[in-house]
């Protein structure tokens, strides 16, 4: 009989629901549970948090998630892999150990993976940025630079007996690929298997997005019970083929269609989905129904990795200032248009210096434009937003919207204003050797 | 008829690039999508939103086309002033494309 392992996805982003992860841990028959919680910009924000507090800089829900799933995972020997370490995997690992002690799970073995932070090596270099310019050109606006590490050091942590592996920036599919490498003893040059494992990891990494989340379109694509959406699990064989499913009785659905949407999600050239471990090839992937809420995944492959790592570079880009106000009833659109014109003129009169400015009417043209013959909306909301060099300048945008109350068109209401710091993300490629993966061990 | 009648779609983002997977509901409609839903057609549909190149990758095995649209996200997700900075809604906007009824 072919050996297989069962890997579940307990989160697809930092704000994800926690109860589906508990359901998976308790009823999924899992060997591994992976939490992907690190969006592109999250790590730069986490870096800023760490600069203010050396014990901060990891995922806000780390403790809550571990509190919820550790008892079931320990009981069944399910190992956890997560990038919730963000900018501070060591502090995150200490927190995991602390939560485990609080639950009476003495001896829980935790590994922290560091080495993705390449800011010191990269700062001031002429490394070209994909968006134009160089790293040196960012000067002291540079906040963070983190390389996407691959599966090898995570697999090493698992081989060393880690029950929880906490990482910073790693490639999302690598967190799923690592258990396969560890369990099946795959060579790190077995491109077809690494490619197939990457297909599985890619399908799982956004959790509910493959089980019917972000899919429903009533009348066209109906999904049952989104309020109790089940998260996915894959039973992977030693060849890297897999059966993708979810806990029976949970909400959502798993069909070839849900898998197809996720297979292409954030992919550019499907023949070369570039990962630190492999260039995965999705073009021959087959997604066949295999019973209720189950899809068989075969046909993926891969070619040699490039030897380069993608790096996410965070940098200060000034401040967003924003203000909004609503108009409703007969003439809503005309009053919204008048308010837009008034604010535009006011910002000119006060000499606001904004690098970017945008004035939208939500309900008319804020998302995809007005189209050729827009129907008269019953309500519209003016949204004015600009990017400024200083917080003080950004604040004036909200002020000009707020002042519409007594100085603008009739019966506007519901003003909101905000000012927030902008951390922009750029990217570049570096030789893999620039990153120095290192494991650190803790015990609860 | 609208593209929505034949296909579903999901949008993803990387920097200033939006990628949209368009998937035929029925395998037999794929050839028609491949013929009609050219990169030029898509670029014209998103004029005013997409400022760069539109590339198309075909995945006949799963009946899907993947569109990669550069300069689509107001300079990049993290600094865009757009309400939908990720361009998530562009997938639904794609389905608004009008297709000629087949003879």
C-alpha cells in the first residue's frame, strides 16, 4: 500500500477564523497542521512593532491559535508549521512554549527558524528593485527586507523532532512541502515531486479559498453554509499526488471548480511558478472529482530551481489621509458630485501637497469606473484619499471632508476620517546564499 | 451574452500586477473562450484601469485562461489609493465582458 500523509491548512491569512482549525485538528485525522498568516506587508509592519518592543513583531493571534489547537495536536501527535513568527520568530517560539506550559503540555518541542531577514546584507547595495530603482536608492526609508526561504530548514526542524515550527518569511507552499520532504525522504533535486508537492501546497495555502470560500456567486456558484466553512486537508502520497477534501459535515464544498480558481490564484506563468525549492509547472495538472467534497490532484511537475530568492522590501512611503461622507435620496449623485468638486477646490486653495490624490464616489466610480450609462444611485459616498509626506499634511484631507458638514451640500452625513502610515512593498531577487537559515530550539 | 454565463473567475495580486484566472464552467466552451477572449479584448475592457501589458496563458487541461495584467493596481497594492487596492473586484468586472452569441 502506498504511504500517505494528511496535511491540513489551519489559516490562510492572519485574520482568519480559528474554529475551522480546531475542527481540522480534532476531526481531520491529520499528521500536520499548517498556518499561513503572513501577507506581503505584514512582515514590514511587524518589523516596526519589533523596533518599538523587542518581544513584539509576531502574529497577534498566535497565542489564541495555539491555545485553541495545541491540546488536540499534542494528543494526536499532529505537528504544526506556521509563519506566524513574522519579524520575530524567536519571541513567537517563546510565546508558543509559554502557552503550552499554561496548558500543561510540558516538554513540547518548538523550533524557530530565522535567517530570512536580509536587511543588513542588502542595505545600501545597488540591487535592482522589480519596480525600478535600487535598494540603495531607498536610503533610510528601508524598513525591512525578508527573503522567501524554502522547505529544507523546516524539514530539518521536523526531522529534529519539532512539534511546532515557527518561521518568519518562507514561501507559503514550502510550509506544506517540508512535511512531504521529511516523511517521504524526497531529494531536494527531485524536481517532479517537488513540483507536485508545490501544487498541493499552493492549493492549501489560502485555506478556505479552496473549500468554497471566496467562491460563492448566488445563482451561478452556490456554496452551502459559509458561516461554518471547513478548511482543507490533503492526503498526499509519496509520489506527490493528493486527494483534497475537508472534514465531513463542515460547511463549504470541494469541487474541481473550487480547486481550479485556487490553482491559478496569484499565478503568472503557470509553467514556471517560481519557488525557492523548484520551478513548479501547473500546466499538466488534472483535478478530477473523487466523491463528495473530494478532488484528486495529479499531473503537476517541476524543473530546477533558479538559485535566486525573492525578497520583499518594505519602505516608508509617507502617510495616507482619508475622509468620507455620504449623500442619499433624490439628488444624491448631484450632491455627491458637488461635494467632490468642493473638496478638490479646497485642497487646491489650502495648497495641499500630495504625491497622489483620488476622489471617488462609492456607489458610482470607486472600484471599476462608472460604465457608459450609470443608473442614478439612491446613495453615494464621497471618498477622498491622498498620500502625503507628513502626517500633518495627510490630516488636512480628512479635515476638508469633515468641514463639508457645515460648509458643503445639503444633508451629507456619516463622516469618517483617518490618517495612517504607508509602508510600501517592493521586491528584488538575491542569490540564495545571502539568506542564512538557522534553527533555534526551545522546550515548554 | 456575458462572459459570466460561460465562466467564473478569481483575481490575485502581486505588486502592481493583477492576475485573473478565467475558467469555463463546461469543458466544451473552452475553445470558444480561447478564440474570443484575447489579451487585446481584455485590455480594451480594462482601459482606464490597466496601464501596462496584458499577457494570456492557456491551460486547456483544466479549461482555463490566466490573464496577467501589468500596471493594474494603482502603483502597487501597498501604496495604491484605490478602495479595492488588491483589485479583487476585477475578477467580477472581467465577467462583464460581452461575447457575441454563437451562430
